[in-house]
């Protein structure tokens, strides 16, 4: 087996030392301006400068075959044949502070120099130059390495240059690989044991459920050959084991290097973790880590990562190697609780420890943002060299809005104005920062005045705001100068400056990817001004992120219509789709559509009494627990108030607009199978109780869904509508109908959770009877009954209950 490694990955693991300190992190290499600066520096040289040189070296670490890859920023071959390897770093921090990073940067350049002198297959342009100069790389005894530091604001350039012998390169390189070899041996020994148990593993349940084998086979095929699969697998199929089992099997056949199980909810991550644990209990040896958000796992009250604030940040890199080995040697299924325990033991950052552990496990269980978010995606895996990774993306219907949110950026005038007022220091760095914030504040003030002059509160354009972007670069540079003043390490405004710095940096990153899939929204509300780069169509972004993996499986109980989700989540017509039938007997779900009530916004006030009566008819037909879903809190509150007065004997519970984890748990715990009386829970469609909860058996016997779930009418949804109207003429469906129907399907899916459940789902809205919506019903809804008034509803419910009683007997 051959292992592919990135030069950066090896250097960062072996060479890192000292503290975590986010006050001096050089983040600007990922900025659009940093990329431009790279190109500018590269073009400033003569033709002797060859830029972006990809290098690959086949080598061994002990007896393990390794392919080492990396991209040197530049190789210079002058008229005398002297070769220099150039490594460019751009920054907004004072150049004198970069000595903290020089050792790692130099190690990277030395690796590229060694790889260049020992390469057998050079990139075309470099090979031509070497041939023209009649150079024999195998006979060159010395080579120069150069670090070029460029300050983005001042344009100042500092170069560190040294000549290194071939022998010194070899010794350094081999020592670097020797140190990395400790980890390689651990990894290879583990894989031998893992693969042996995978090959011996059988499906961990007595039999496949209906549709389960078909899903597993499709997943295996996708993993083996690469590509994408979009699968709709209704509740009860056993989606988690159906995707994990075949993917794990493929790993033992060298068809997958690492699995990433991604989901939006903590509870779903726990399901994946427990599924792996079930296989391990049956003999599988397999390592997984479940990642938790930085804010939730940090030991400190605030996530301020510097050695003056956090003892774990001080000397973290000096201790993390031993800490990581300890964690990995004693745990296979690594939970956030395990990470916390070992991080405390070794006094290291738990967040960074979890990310480092991800490098050495077989399965990473995490959030969508670990792959898709431009700020926090796992650069350890995806920044330079991709691998044979597999993305298993659960509840994929949630990914549409999540990607759109991740790639939408907002700047607010008030943030700059408030901080400018607070910063009173007299030093030059503070003055520079105040000036930069003042310029952005004035820019937005002028924008507000322009909107007021035209009697508008908002304006939408489809071009970038280049004027603002220039001011942003100045602000980021000024922040860098201010943050790097050593005497500011305990400044009371440091956290606030950092927060605004990273928010602005995020906006700048998004501007670097601005395309026809975006629009720019300027909005004024009182004294506040917001400028938003709004992502209209996340498909191109999702497609780009999915290229980080060899194979991706997007699956959910609700991906209707599949063509929409395949398109909007980065697929094309060549990518596989799979729709599976429900594994449950159709007659166990009693399904009624009430066409006699309009819940359109203009009709809501008039519908309150009729809807309350319909709900009462449903929940009084049989003692038990019910959920009632509404499209908005406002509508919910009005019907709930009316219902409580008209039907005071029916016990109810109301979802609040904001609920803590304990309050959510208390709400769910009310739904007990042994309740002595009927309970009706009033909730919001698409909210925290509309999906991701598992109330089996008698804990929930019915759901009433009011409305078709349309997102709230808004400027942004209308912009999405207009965009897709211009693309394919289906703007209303893409912006409103499809997302709304998904909420309906998710809420309906709360009722039948096991093969022994019986339950009722009643849909209330005149639109459910139209062809537009009926074609969005899943196949296992083919038995739905339509009624036109509450009288028909009561009669049909009586018939339904008699049939259920007969079936149960």
C-alpha cells in the first residue's frame, strides 16, 4: 500500500512547537489579496522565475512506500544555472513578528529543494528550463532556499536567503521523515489490524430490512468507483448502518482512505457513533472521533486562544504529541468526553486535540462545516493534497440552507462605529485602526444617505462593492498592526477587535469567490447599515467542496424532488439517484389531506376557529400524544390561544420561540407512552421538534400539519426566486414550494418510527389537493384520503379508528 502525504502536513506535525496564539496567526494566505500578492511577486521576476511548481517524490518511511507531494511557490534558475527555491508568505502583521513562523516555513522550502534535486519527473516548464541550461540535477551540490515575506498593506518585502548543500538537505529531510515515521508505523500497524477485522465482519443485524440491501449496495458501488449518490431512504430503513457498513467494507479493499460522516445535529452524530460502537462490540477494530464545536468544548469562558489567557494554549504544541498518542492508544471510539479528559490530563487545547486526532482515525463524525465552511473546514485534509476520502452526508436536505448561510457574508456599520468610539489609545497603531474603522463607517453612512435620498431602505446589485473591499484591506492591515503590539496582550478591547477582525476577514474571503451566483444587498434600518454578499445558488460551491472527496453519498428520508436536491447540492445528470420505498406497511399510517381550509397569509385570521376545531377532532378521536405544526410562531400563537379557550379540557404544551437544551428535553419528556390523558404539543413547522426527534410507539400517535411550510416571504427568498426564474423558470418552486414541502415531509415522518407503530397524519391546507403538491407526495403516500370540511374529517376519523381497532385485534 502506498501512502500519499503533503509536505505541509509532514512539516506542520514534526516542526510545530510553542504556544497557540491567535493574536499572531498569519491567516492572510487564504485571502484573495494574498493570492493576488503571490501572483504579483511571481510576475515581478524575469522569465527565470517558474511559478507554482508541483513536486512529487516517491520515497520510503521504514518499509512503507510514500508519495510526498507539494507545490513550491517558485523556482528560480539564473543565467549561471544557480537554482533557488522560493517560498512566499503574505501577511498583514508586522514582518518582524514572523520569526515565530520562520522555522516551519524554512523546513517547507528545504523539503521542496530536496525533492527538486532528487525528482525523476519534473513539471514540463521546469524540465525544459533544466534541459536548456544543460543542468544535471543529480550532480548539483548546492541549492539556495529563499523565504519571501510580503506585507499586504505596506508593500514591504523581506527575503531570507541561504545556501544549503545537497547533503544537508538529505540529512534534514531524512530526519524529518524519521520523526514522522513514528506516526506512520502506528498508522500502518493499526490498518493491518483494522482491515483484518473488516474482512471478517458480517452485517451486524440478523437480516436486511426492505430497501436496506439496495441502499448498501448502491453506497458500496459509489465508494468503489467514485462519484456521487443522492439517496432518499424513508424512515425505518436503517440509513446509518446502510451507509457505514459498505463504506467500511470498502476501506479494507483500499477503495477508501478515510470516512467523514457529516450531519447537522448532535443527536444524529450520536446515532453514527453508536452504530460504530455496535460493530466494534461484534469484533470490528475501528477508530472514530466525534468532533464538537470549539465553543462547546473549550475549557475557558471565552474562546480566546493565547497563552496569556489560557494555560492550555501555553506550550500546547510542546505537549500535544504525547497527548495524542496517549488518547489514540487507549481509545477506539473517541467521544468529545474522551477528548476533554485527555486534554485536561496533558494540559492541551481540547479543540485542537480533536482536530489532530482526526488525522489518525478511520472515521470522522462531524458537522457539515468541517467540509463545507470556508472558515473552519478541515484544512488538515483538504488544503493541499486530497485523498481517497468518502463523505457520508446525513439529513442532506438541511445542507442547502447551511451552505447558503456559510457562503453569505454580512458587514454592519454599527460594529465599526462602536469599536471606533471605544478605542481611545493615543499610539500610532490605534490611530491607524481608528482611521480604518472611520473610513468604513463613513462609507456606509454615505450609502445610507444615498438610499434615503431615493426613499429606499434597500438596494440590490449583482456586482461586487469594490470600494468597500479596498477599505476592508486597509482595516485588516490596521488590525494586524494593533494586535501585534506586545503591550496589548491584555488590552480590554482585544477580544472585540479580534471578533471584528475575523468577521471582516470572513467577508473578504467570500468576496474572493463572488460570482454570478451572488448578489450584493445594501440595507438601511434607522442608523444601521448592512452590506450583504448573499449566496443565491449554492450548487457551484457545494460541487467544489465535494471534489475534496473521491466519493460522496447524500442521503435523507426526505429528498423530494430528487432532481432538485441533486442539482442544488452540486450534482449533475450523470450522478446517481436512488429512491427507496418505505419499509413499513402502508396501512399503519392513516393519512388525510384536508382541502377545505386555506392557510394562505391573507386567510389566516379567518381560518383560526376552523383549524382549532379540526385539531380537536383529530386529538379527541383517541387518547394519546399528538404534535400540531404551524408555519410560523405568529400563526401558532393565535390558534393556540383560541384552542386553549375553546377546548380547555385538552392538555396542551406550546413550543417557545427560544428554548434551552434543558427546556427542549423537558418538552420531549412530556410525551410519555403512559400518559393518562391526551396531550397536544403545538410546534413550528421546520423547527426543533419537526425533525430529528424519535418518539416511538405510543409516545406519538399523530401529527397535524397546518400549511404547506412555505418559507416566510422576504427579500432574500424573492431574490432566490428571481434568480432561478432566470435560470430554469422554476423560481417559486426552488425558493418556496420545494423547501416548504420538505418541512411537511419531515414533520409527517415523526409518527411512524418502527414496524409496529400505528399513527395518523392530517395535512390541513387547500393547496395539498392541487396537482402541484400531489406530485411531491412520496410513493408510500399513495393511499392518502382527501376531505373538504370538518364534518367529513370526523366521519373519516371514525372509519380510520374502526379499521385500526380491527387490525390490532
